[in-house]
């Protein structure tokens, strides 16, 4: 009994020692600011300032983004390494200009076009997974949309933080949207989120625990954390390296342009559906070229299957980087695709579910992973395949701890 008590005391002592208290005071021009939200981005860790503007937040070792926000003031994003933190923080918020807000309020009309754009936003931000079906935006009317028909660009602005309730994973989330764009079917969004556990009985808690583990398994955060632990393959991931090269079967843009110009010069009706295998005239050659326009511009060529981790990562200044000499195809072998993913681009057809496959397409030569297992610069890559299907409705806070 004494041994058990000693072990328990040591366990509690070690946890207390590992905990770090981040403190500080938030001001505005007239003095301390009460009620400002202070939290670590993408976590459940946060608080609000007291009547003297002060705050204290317990956390653990690591690199975080400390967010300080208050309605009517410019948000402060403060990168902090809790291992080197020493002095209490002093943060001063500046008032925002309300001109943009007033313009948006006047322009926002909740008509059929707004409803259509909202449905598009939900699909591309919340997603269409099984978990996303029970994830809802509680205040959608704070959203304003702008569609540029000429360039096919949809953007979204939120006048206030989005309030999101995820009943599948048991979270209430405040999401401060900074950027949302859909351009030629490519979606990019950026923002700051604060999670809070929903209240529920034991049955709901068991359900949420199971769903959170399922959401974590095979996710890109799971993958990045295995790269830090160097147990990627043991956790069920396969990584193939590939190059994306021009499709030799598709004519060049110059050939396509010349073929279209030749067709325009013809004074007779052209039958584009006719198949020409051996062109004999200039017109035949033009039709032969234009029939190949439907071919994809690029094709993927595998460079190495089951590539060792050392082939696509390196360590610099204590940080692990993903090296993009080649693109990465990441397959998670322990779970199959959801039915919704299989049917997303199919019409009445179906196929067997495969292991979840995703592509990492780089925007930079290399990108670092922070010590919490998250990309330090999320817009350095974009996702294709299964990870592009799993969106905010499947997201977990950074301080989520999976079952071991």
C-alpha cells in the first residue's frame, strides 16, 4: 500500500513539474482590458482576462500560437516556445476600423445566391464525412460571400468568430476565420480555433472517445506525429514517392492553339465526334489533336514505393522537415474509405472500399513540423485524395491525446 501511495505521489509531482504557467496582462489604450479571450490556437487551453486584464494559462512544453482577441480590436497572434518562456507577457490591443464591417453588413443579402454559397462553404469547410454530418455552424449569418465569376473565385469573410458545434466528436469550437478561397476547385482556408468539450453522460463520453480516436487514425496529424516518433510504418502508413510530369499523350498548348485556329478557318460543318486514327490532311490533324485535349495535362510516375522515412525527412536546428524532392503518396492501411468518399464523383455507381490514400503536394521545397506534430506553415502543402475529403468536421484539438 505504501508503494502504491508513493507511486501516486510521484506521478502527481511529475505532472505538476511538467506543467508550465503562462501569465500576462492585456491592455488597450485606456488601460487593462477585461474579458479578452486568451488561448492557444487549435487547443482546449484558454481563458479570459480578469478585471485587471491579467491571465494565467497552464500548458506543457512545446511551440504554440497564443491568440489574444476581443471584439472591436485587432487580434494578436503571439508565437511562444513554452520551454524558453520566462517573463510575464504584456499585450496591447489596437482598435479596428469598422468601415469594412459596415460595407459588408450593407452588402450581405440572405437570398438564394447566399444560401447556395453557404452550402458550398459548408461542404468545403465542414466536409461531407460521417462525422461532418453532425457538425453545424450555429451562426451562419456572420458569413459574407463574394463570387468572382470571371476568374471563378469564391471567397468568404466572417464578421464575427464562427460558433461550431460538433456533436459527433463532442466539441464546441470558436473559429476565427482569416481566409477562405475556392479557386478552380482548389480550397484554401486559414483561421484560429478554440475547442471546448461538450457536456454529456457516460454513454456520450464513450461515443465521443471512440469517434475522436477514429478521426485521429489515419489523419495527416497522425501521420506527422509518426514522422516525429519515427514509427510511420509501424502505425500503418505506407509512403510512396512520385513525380508529376507532363502527359506525353496530350498535345502541347501551342499545338492545341494552332488546331483551333485551323478549325475556325473552315467554312463547313465540322464533326468533332469522328475518330481519326491516321490523319491524312491538315484538318484531320487538327481534329486528331483536339480529340486529345480531354487527356490530363500531367501524369504521376512512381519513383520509389515504401520509401524509408529518411528519404523524405531531415532534421535541422532540432526541427523535423518534410523534404519534397518528390511528392508523397500516403496510404493508411488500417482503415478503408468511407462510402461518401467513394460516391463523391460517381453517379449511381460504386466500387469496393480501398485503404485511405492521400497525396501531399508541396508549395515549398521543404516544410517544418513543430514539436506538437503539426505543420508550422499549413499553406506550404495542399492535400489530394482522402485528406482533402476529411475537413473541419473531422478536426481535433492540438492537445488531443490518442489512446495508446
